[in-house]
């Protein structure tokens, strides 16, 4: 059953809803409880969710019949009476394909389990491919990963740069030469499995939320081929009315004097911060490395200050090459943010590197599939 990966829905259901929406929601509630807490009895689930024992038993029977939930044995219990039978999500029922298109030199992907652990990796050099050639590379990568799966595939998730709508159409990805590319439709038709395509920074934010202990009010800045951001507000992904929330790479705020951007404007944040731009600048003047990184961090802090102030965010997470981001750039970013926001409201803002490294988008792609197919994260 697909619950859909949609805007406005909290990633982790926690309460009951109206009767007309109840069954699908309650089903996700049971799965979510098992996914996060591990082995639980039917009575445990009823207490945790507030559902009645009859409802829980009914849903569990359905989920066992579908092969999503398994009985793992009886709990060792000192209390009198029949020991409770423990349940868990069958974590060996499916695998997930996750693909990351955010880097400027390679496309990478992985076969993951339901807990987001990687079992097989693959990558292909981008070699400057754009348009149909880039799409063909994604198909080749997906084919190789699907061939490596050792369990039924729950779905394929893809994190793409650019603006991506909720139907998985890449509306605009200048670095890959895509405009209106129905990547989700192309992959679904080719492979006949559920596919979810979303912006790479949004995927990374989901990974940080599910596997990185991120705050529920968080902005993740993804630096790679370009620069983008994923936003979570009260644990709910924010996409925006035209699906471009967090698309800060092509905003010109305090970034005057920058180089010409691939989008045609001059001084976009991306011209200061994207990985190839930074590497090129440092290669041209290696003695000015710290100065270049500090200025890039200042420009990022200037661009982020209005967002942090408007949304009262608790945390900013950086994702990208650690050698570039972690150090003078990160320090300049947080110093600039604090100097441009009110300490009374934003003084406890934290800025840190992700702990998920280069796997963050692939693992976020897996979360997209989990959310869409099972309603869990």
C-alpha cells in the first residue's frame, strides 16, 4: 500500500485521525512504532499509539499476511499468565535502491536495507553528460543496482539537483541540462517498480531527520554540483507552492561581485559556494585557501540570515565535501549568522556538518521510498 510522499504530511505519525482517514493512518502508526522502537507486543503498540487492542490486532494480522510484520517469539516475563508475543517490522522483507545525482563528477547509488544500511554500491562518471545523456546514465546506474538486489525491491528513490515537483518531474536542473524531465515517470515505466524522485537537498534533510538525529526544525545546506537546501518545520518537509523551497543556490543576496552563473545571472550564491567553483578558485590561488573559504562562508551566512530569522530555525546542517566545508567556511557562516540575527531568539542556533557523509542523499532517497510505500521514516 502506498501512502504517498507528499507535502504537508508529518514524516512520523503520532496520533489518531478522523474515521474516514483512520485505517491507512493507523496502519502507518503501527508500522512506525515498530520501525523506530523495534520489538513490541500488541499491547505495547496499543499503549504507544492510543489505538484499541482490537484495532491493533486487526492491523497486525493484515500486516503479517502481507509479509511486512513478523512474530519474533515470546517475551521473557516474570509476571503470571501467558507471555506476550513480540512483533517487529520484517527488516529482511525488502531492499531499496537509492540514487544520488548531486555530485558534479559522478552519479552514485546503493542497495539499502529498510534501516538505511548500505549493502552494495555503484557509481558512474558523469563526464559532462547533460540532457538525454544524463538520463541514460541514471537508467544504467539503476539497472546495475537492481541487478545487485538480493531481496524484493520496495522502491527506487532518486535525489536530483534542481527544482523537482511532487510527481517527480525535474522542472529545472541547469547543471544537468534538464527542463521538465519526467525522471520519475521514465524510471517507473522502465523498471516497473515504485519510484520517488525529489530534490537532492530535500532527500538529504530526510536522511538527517531519520538517521542523523536532526532537530525537527532544521535546514540542511547541500553543496555539490550546485547549492540547495532542504527544510523541515515541525518534522514536516517544506516544498513550497512551486516546489522550490530551499532553492537558495540561485538567490543573489549579499553575493554581489560573483562570477556568471550557469543560470545566466551573475553573483548567485552558487558562484561562491558550489564545489567546482571553490576547487577552481583554490587551485588558482592555493595560498589564499582559507581566505577563499572564509569569504564563501560569509556569503552563505548573509544569504541564510533572513531565512533563519524568519523561520526561527534551531539547527543548520552542512552536507558536502568536508575538506571544503568543515573549518574556515563553517566558522565564517555561523559567525555571520549570529552577527545578523537577534541573539535573544537565535543565539542558540547550531551549525554542524552532517554525520552521514557522502551517503546522505542515497539514504535520504531510501527514506522517501519508506515514507511513500510504508508511511514510516
